[in-house]
C-alpha cells in the first residue's frame, strides 16, 4: 500500500468536483496532495454549471441493459454519504430541489409503455441498492416513488397538446453552486492540499519506472514536478493530457457545449414544477425554491459538437448578446411547454448562464436513436500503473468516483 515506509507524493490534475473530492479524501486519510487547476479557485467550471440532477436512472430508458441505471443509482445513494465526509451537509435540505416530474413529449424517442417498464426496473434496482448498502437517497428516501399523473391534472403541469402523459417521481436535483462553494472552501482550508491555481497542465510523462513528471505553465513559465501517483480528472482537457502520457482514447468521443440558465429569484416551491421533458433532445426545469430556478432547452442551448482531442473555445468565442438571446429563446421554449413559468418575470438582470463542455463517449448527438449518449455507464477510473485517468460521466457520480479514485491511489480498490 502506498505510504507504508515512505512519503507518497500525489498530483491531481483538475480541481473540479471529482478532483477536489479525491484530494479531500486523501487529505482526510493523512496524505498530502498537489491539486492543479487553470482557474483561480477550485470547482468553478462543469461541476457548478449543470442542472444538478442526482440521477436514479429514469432518463436512461433507451439503455435496455440497465447498466446505466445501475451505475447512476450507485452514485446517487452514495452522493450525500461521501460528500458528508468532506463538507458540512447537515443543512443539505435548502440545496435540494422539489421532486421531478417526467413529462413525456409527443415526439418522444421511447413510448410510455417502454418508459413504464424501465421505471419499474429502476424502482427494483434502487430497492436492491439501498438494501445492499444500508444507504438512502440524499439521506431521505429508501424507496423510489413513481406514479402516473392523472389526465385531469396534466393541464396544471404542462401544455396538454404537447405531451402524452407525465409521471411524478421522488428524484431530485441539488444546487450545484452551493455544493461547489462548500467543496472549494474545504480544499482551500485543508492543510494537506496544496492548491496550485492558474496552472495549465501541459503533459505527463514517465520520468523513471516509478515516477511521473507533470509539466505545467504558470505565470508564463513552464515548470516540472515529479510524483509517485498522478490522477487526471480534467474535463475538456483530459484526452489531450492522456495522449502526452501515451494513452489513446478508448473509443470515439463527442464534446458538446451547452448553455442553460439560472433565474436568481426566489420561487415558491409549489408554484412551478421541477420537470424533465422526455425522451429526447428537450430540456429541464429545476425549482430550487429560495435559491431560484434552473432551465434549459436543448435545441436552443446546444452550441456545437466536436470530435477533436481539444474542443473549440466555444464559450470565449460567444458574444454576450448571443448568450442573452440563447437564454431568452430557451426560456421561451420551456415556458411554452410549462404554463406555470408565466408567473416568472424574466429579465436579463436576474438570469445567469450555466454553461460548459460536456464530454461523452459516442459519435452522434442525443437526437439520434442509436446515440451512445443514451448509455452512460462506460465511465470511471482507468489505471495504468501509477497514472489514473477519470471519466466522471455525470454529476451524480462526482463524490462516488472521487472516493473511489482516492482508494485506487492508495491501492485499496
């Protein structure tokens, strides 16, 4: 086991959710960690710019193998348990959304009968996972509730002419901004984590049989440092750094750049439903009560896709006026589907973009029937000796894989 008889030097590349969780777990166990990030603060990118759904597999009905549902459920039931090792979650309730409704769009890629069969399977898998681990969902539920909304209630939820049916569930989201702030503070105050900010990692090479060299640029100068273990938890830069080490991508990949929005106004939890429109390239509404509301509409908010090792700089190249237009168009689209959103007084002053790169294996976008984006279980940690590279896949998996990565580095898993 690393650490027995000698000091072990560990570098984690990328201070996003997974990297920060792994660093905090290693620090929790008494190890010193060097954490690299190109930004000034930890957890400032993808892990604080998404809808925050803690998935229970419901949206992955096109994966008939159920492997994606199993994977997400494992991440979900460990989500609060692992996060609670590193940050204070005694007050997690204000960060949790209202439970999701799943509204089946008339252009769904999977019909309601198939969805119901899938939901039954998810319920069974959730029961089995809770029984096996003794854990619960977000420290609350040990049963996945799914029930069909009576037809007479549909008009109070969505525009009836656009939807076939809807389901009430116990699946929720969390406010990723609140989680990110707490993780960032924990990293910054840990005496065992050296956060190397504004450091752009250039590459990783094997220096000797048992050491790895991390090259990085900081302040216009290139530096190099040797480590016993290196973990690559970068997001849009992961494949590029893997290639410097000599690892080729396992399969075809796709980068997407998506823009959603936060409306920073307090919202009555009972006035607007948290909604996922299924199944296909649609969108979400997340009601976070006093913390505001998240919205996205895939057709308007999807900026571009790429199969390059290094994706384009979509964000910096997008003008402020174009971003405002995308957000307005997205909100208008979801408001046309959810009449309750007419109670929101939309204005540019209270809306903030939630945007970033999304990485996944696959060759086609989510609107293709055979898209690999409908199966998201081929994720996790790939280890080559003392080099570890991590594809988190979904936000749900961040704490779980952060914990598993720390165990992998310590030779436990």
